[in-house]
């Protein structure tokens, strides 16, 4: 179940990947302990963690079941919906297409999408959650793409664009998708498969085909604790008129975990929350994104790593930092990382998903990481199940 796939030993790995000059820092025994703790103490049902470094898969752990009834074992190739972890895959798709089309993050959004409501908004500002379109005043259903796009085009910014930032949990995917459609004539999910997933042989989809339905693990909702209820984020989420509440309920639909277990959710191709795939696939994507596998142009890697917005997040109600869409760990006033959600490098970047899925790439060590599971937690930020493993990697 547990070994380093590079040196074939059950120990702290010191193998060097000479071609890329990365020295492994993955502490195998500590990582295994943290992974097992999720099952013995945190009620995990099924989960995978996968780590790549220097272009190679070096750790692959999997355990548990695809459902509580224990009908299907969770293997290393188990696929599961992973909510906003999808955003990283979607961003990689859009940024690659932008590079191919000669479009820069400094271009105005209206250069690509003339009907976009923020006429002076730059693409970099859109991708880094600065343009104030996190919620919609016009009602629209998540499954009605054209209605949502029309509502976005009519939306007035919820704050002065470029002055603050606030995470766009649901509208974001529609804006990414529309940009891709304007540039290519195809949906983002189609272009994800064509440009990235098929060339890299990734077992992940934004719009799952029916042929894969039988492989999908069942998600189970988390339970809200008293500590959750006292947090600033959940207080605002439970406040009917708050920006946080509006952002997480518009466009309407697909709000429950039960709905996310339905084939229509898997097929929807929603780039903000509709991804389905394996931990191995997402970890390999970030291996390419951080440059350990030669795939993305250097300018795209720069767009993924360079901070565009940082500070208090009006929606997540905590300090966040974003590049052109990817999250990074915010820095304090003297340049130290305030937390380590994305490894020890200041350039580490990735994206979590509601419920506990998490993935990142660390360009300095060449490490990429993904954890996917089916027993959800409640926080929209990375939770203890993945963070304990990230700590273990670098011990």
C-alpha cells in the first residue's frame, strides 16, 4: 500500500532527479501516519493521496471504500467529484489557450468578451477575483448556461473593481468558460480534454462521459460543529443578506451533496465545481503546472505564480492571495508565509475544493500534491486532513 515509487523503499526518500536537479524531501513514514490518521480518527471513508516530483510519481496511497456500504473498494484509480479543485484545471486550460492566441492577462476582458459588464477590467483582475461579480442580482439556474451568462453581463459590480478582492465561488466558472468559448468556439470542458488531459494522459474530466459513471465514488456531507458556527465565514454564510451568502447560492442549483452525486452534476462541465477525476491525475497536472514536467510555456507558469491580489478576502473572510486564479499562501509584512497550504515555497500555488479536496504545485522543490476523498468537511479552505499530510511531506 505504501512505498516510494522512485527508490522502491519504505523510508524517507533521498533520491535525486538529476535531469531537473530536484532532491526529494518527502518523508514517507510521516506521510503514511497522517494519511492513516484520517481513517482512524477523522472518519474518512475512501481517499487517495498522490505526490509527484521531478516528473515522476513518488508516492501513491489509497484506502477505504467508494461508499459507506463498502460495495466498491477505493483504488488508486478511484474518481470522485472535487468541487473547486476544478478551478485549477480550468485555469490551466484558459491560460494555455490565452498564450496560444497571443492574449495577455493585461488585456481588457472586453477585448475577448465585449458584453462583459466591467468595461475597464483586465483579465488578470477577473482571474484574481477583483471585479466584484461574485454574486448575481438576476436569478439564474446553474444548469442554464445562457441565462447565467446573460445575468453576468447585466450585473453591477458588488464593490469598486480593482480596490478589493473576494472569492467568486460559482460565477467564476461561467466567466472562465465564456472566455474559452469566445477564444475557441468550444466549451472549457472540451478544451481541457483536448489541450491538457489527453496529452498528459490525465484521468480527469470537466464534463464526465457516461462511460465513466460506474467509477464515481459517492460523496458524503460533513457535519457542522459549534466551532464552525462561531467562525466569521459561517456566520456570514448563514446571514441571509450577506455577500458571502449571495456568492455561495448564486447562480442557484446544485447546492446539496446529494445533487452532486447525480449524473447531471458530473456531466454539467461546470469549471468552478464540476470536475471529476483521480488524485493521480490532478497531482500530475500540477507537476506540469509547476514546471517539473515540460508542458506549459514559461509565460503561463509565470501567470500561475505571480500574485495579482492579496489581503482580506470579502467572501472567504480570511487573508488570501491569488495569481491569475490560483491561490498562494499570503505573506506577512516582512515577506514570511502566513500559512503553508501550498508547501514551503513562496511560489507554491494550487486550489482547494469544498469538503476537503486539495492540490498544489511547488516550483522550488518540484513537488506536486493532491488529496481526494468522499467524506466531506465543511470549510471552503484546506482542512486538517490534507494539511497534516502537507506538513508531513516536509518534516
